[in-house]
């Protein structure tokens, strides 16, 4: 009579794969956020050429449009609202997308628009007074983080599918 060893790990790995497959990825939602943010920023830049709008207002409104599109697409595809960990992940990812796009935009301006003299003046200005620039950077990081978090949370509450039948 031969003995077969018990394979306890096999059942746990199959249950882990089932839970991992049930958890939706937020990658499409982050993509929809990026698309909405880019479209809203482009539209607000066109509006800004005709009407004076503050840069902070344009940033907040663009983030809110991106958050609305991301939450709307998530609730339509998943038929449920985002939970707290998904809201946190989507917030961090969306702020990362905003800053990645902002960095790309500034690099393009730096190399394409500015000449050597303008770059030198900006670098000297940054070296002489770095604290106001760092303070402004911290404020805009907080602004994007708070507006993304509030926008995603509010739109998640408003667009959540009703559970009552």
C-alpha cells in the first residue's frame, strides 16, 4: 500500500488565484482619469486664452473632470462603488498621473520653448531663492492630492449604483 503525500498548499493557491481574479484592477480607471484630465486641461487652456482663470482653478477643475470620468467608468463596468482601498489606490495613481503629465509638459517647455539664456535665468533664480518655489510645490502637491481624493470620494458616493431592488 503506497502512501500519497497531502498537498495542503494546492488548495490555498487555488483559492488565492480565485480571489486575485475577482479583484478588479484599477488600470482602466487610471487611464480614464488621465484621458479626462488631459481633455479638461486642454479645454481649460483654450478657455484661459480668452478669459483669465487661475492656474489652481484649472488644475482642480481638470482633476475633478478626470475623477468623474474614472469613477463613472468604474461603476459602469463593475456595477458597484469603489471601496476605501480602491479609492486610496486610485487617488495615489491619479496624483501620480497628474505629476507625470506635468513633468512631461515642463520638460517639453524647457527643451523646446526656452533658449539657453532663459534656462540660465531660471536656474539662477531657483538657486537664489529656493524656499518660495519649494513652498509653492508643496502647496500644489497638497492641492492635487486633496482635490483628487475629494473628487473621487464625492463622485463615488453620487454615482454609486443603488443596491435596493
